[in-house]
C-alpha cells in the first residue's frame, strides 16, 4: 500500500464486530491533517481514515492530481490516485475490524472530486458520499445505475466560491440524482470553505443515514 494515512476510532469503547469507516479526503495543498476537523462530526462506532494525497506541491502540501492546460486533470495521475484509494478501501478491512461495504466518503474541494469519482468507480463498497466545495473533474453522463440507487449523497457549496463555481456543484448534484442516488444539496453564502450552515446540514444528514447503527 502506497498512500500515507492516519486511522483512529471515533471512541475508545469496546467494539463488537465490524464497524463502518469514513474516508476523509483533503483538498489541493492540504495533507492528512487538514480533514481532522471533520472527525468531530462523527459519534461513536466509526473508524476514521485520513489519507495523504500522493503528489507534493512546490508551495507545500499535496494534490491528488496535477492539472494540465485549462485546469484539466492529468489523466494518468488521476487514475493512479483512484487506484490507490480503491486499494486502501480493500486492504484496511483486512487490518482493522472495518465493514468492507460500509465506507462513507467525505471530501473537500479536490478531495471532494476524488470522493465523487471513487463512489462512481467502486459503488459496491460505498454506503454514502459527502462533497464539500467539490466537483466532478470528469463530466460523464451518469444514467440511472442500480449500483447507485438509494445511495445517500450530500453536496454543500458556497454561492460565492471563486475557485469552484457553484454551477459545478449543481451539475454534480443533478448527475447523481439522475443516477438514482438520494441527494441532499446545500448552497450557502460564502466562498471556498465549509460554512456553518453547511456544517450543521452535514451533521443532520450524517445522523439521518446513521451508518454506525444500520
């Protein structure tokens, strides 16, 4: 396994059987510490995994893929990162008591893009998806898919985001909705960050899907 990651339990109590896990994916220029704040949304009964993206940036931090002309992702780097994340989903349940088909993906910005693509590439492992200030780096048409039918999807985006226009989040919501997912889409006043309104909506959504007790 190549990716560096941190993993911990959301509580220190006894664990009976296997539990769901949340994969928390940071954005461009971040690292495995950037998503620590998201761990505070989770109650007991979760494994929390924060991987570091593989591509170091000159200014510091890491990226899941470098961009080519016009902001398009490097396809080779994108595919490699996706393959490494799928490997992580496959291998961690062999090392920890994680239920292999109850992963919740949570991503911010470029990490949100990776989370969305990962849900499309490995839907049989995914039980939920949350994207903050994110987008689809590729824009495939997503027809209705039995594998995505009923998948809980949460998308939150600032109306004044200068880096990722809100239209890209709306496109993501629409595509997952048409694919059969149960989408919750939140827009809020603000830029390229997670606002209070989005955070509260995420906590409500997380309690509603309640993977830790399903």
